[in-house]
C-alpha cells in the first residue's frame, strides 16, 4: 500500500474529514490489541465494555448529555437515517402516555444530503424549510407549517430536522429557537450536529432538541463511527434499521467497533478541552484568509458572511474562476480545498445549498470552501493566498476590467 505524502502541503478541508489527532491514534492502537467482545461476561469482555463506556462518557460530555443517552453508530449518515424515520415517538409523560406517531418530516433546505435524501419518510411526507439569502432557516414558515399540521392532524406529530452548522458555508442555524417552535406545536426536534461538534459549544439541554447526531472524523477521530445523542430516554422507534443482539440499548445491533469508539471518545475529550481557545484561533485564521481574498479580488463573495458561522469555515467565489480549475491549480500548489459544488462522474452540479440561498448559478460554479482545523497554521493561509493569487491573475480580461 502506498501512502499519500502530505509533506509540504496545506490541508484546508477539515469539514470533509479532520486529520486524526495523535492521542486518538495511540488510544486506538491500544484498543486494537484488546481481545474481548464487549458483550462477553469474562474479564476480556468486561475490559472492552469498560473502554466503550468510558468513551460514551467523553462523547456525552462534549454535548452536555447523559452517557446513557449516547448510542454509537457507524457514522453520521447511519445516525441520521436511524432517527429520521416515520413512527418515531416520545413518551416523556410516563407510563400512561399515548405515543403519537411522527408522520411528517420538515428539514432545512440546506441540510447535508444524508438528511435530505437519507431519511426514511415517503416523498410526500417530507418538506423543506426555506432559507434566506444567508442560508438561515425561515422560522416563521416553520411556525405556520407546524400550526397547520397540528390543526389538520391532531393525533399525529411532525419531526423537525435542522442542522446546527452547514457543511458548505459554516452558517450556524437557530436550532434552539426552532426547537421552541417545534415544542409549541407538539413536534419532535432533531439536529445534525456533525459539523458543529468540537468547533462550537453544544448543550443538548440548552438547545432543547430531542436528538442530535455526531460523527467522529469531523473532530479528529476515526472515520466509520458516529453517534445518536438523546436528550432523554423517552424516544422510541419500532422499526430500527439494524436488529439483532440488542447492543447499544437496542437502537443499533451488532458488535461495537471498540477501537473506533475509543478513538471517538478521545477526540471528543481533546476537542472539548481546546474548544474556547481553538474557536478564537481559527476565527482569526479564517478572517485573515477572507481579508486576503478581499485584497486579491474585491469582487469575491463570501457566502453566509453576514451571519454567525463556524470559526474555521469560509465558502467563497470569485467571478471568472471556475471551481474545478481552481481546485486543480491549488492542489498542484500543495493546497487542498473543496468545491462548493457536488461532483459526480466528472460532472459538476450546482450546490443545493447555494441554490436554496438564491445564489446566481454563475457564482455557484466557482464556489470553493476552505475549512480549517487543529492542524491549520498561519503559514497554511499564506500558502493558499499565494496560490489563489495565480488563479485570480489568470482570469481572462481581468486587467482590462480592473482598469475600466
């Protein structure tokens, strides 16, 4: 196997996946040498179980939850697909509670594809919550739609899903406010917190959501492990996707991925410990990047730049620069970024996030995303700006346009 040599490169694609933290790799190596199945009652099994439960505590602490309400999955996609299902119910009222089934899903128009396309509702039972030009959800629309659903179908419930932070633009959604709207109309509330976890402070109780979902590899943990986190133990779902041995409180059958879960726990603990300082540091680097872009090309547009965003995310486009061309130029210069467009089989489709925000298709075609993280330094920002300057200089007729 040939490993990619990342020496003398600047990795600015942390929203896609964050490099594994050294302490995570060390903990996972130790866990790989553990023998027991965590469901076994012997000493080896108990040791594996103890490692999982320690990680459960660490992940719970990252989002202000109880460890008993953390369920490990294979990643954020599986976590979202599990929770976003018709029939999800809540019985916070106790033993005599009548469980009203969820029959309608209302999700943000800018959600990750695993929410927009990965839920298990029928096409006619899922609707998009519109957003404004900055990508912020329209809560007045949500209020009106939930009121209508409650009036028309009083024996049923709606489920609202609104991501805490957008993966492309970094825009932070008013999740707590949306949850309050949902509660007023008897709806349940879910938030995909995959991009926000470890980057901004999360308190599931303050947010007021019934469930949120996480992914380890977005905060310096391994790929292939995620979690569903519940505010209480009252949620129930009859049709769980994976049934079998009853692992993970019956929510997710299958022998747990002990090394992955251990790595997730360590990543959560490290991200939580550095959260406040890292937010300040990354916001400074992001602001330096955007200030540099403004000097290179004042016509550059930063998407969602007028509202709260993740400290290390910047999505932008410069007229005259195509994303695919810029990505190649940057890669050859040793800088890794992502496009704001979804690529498939060599064809570039318009970003659904930017489309929902009303961004002109020509600008969408040039959308790039720089996402920073624990490995990012000021030198990385300088390298990116030097490389991007060449892309700006290559814009046809730019000198004539600037002189006009």
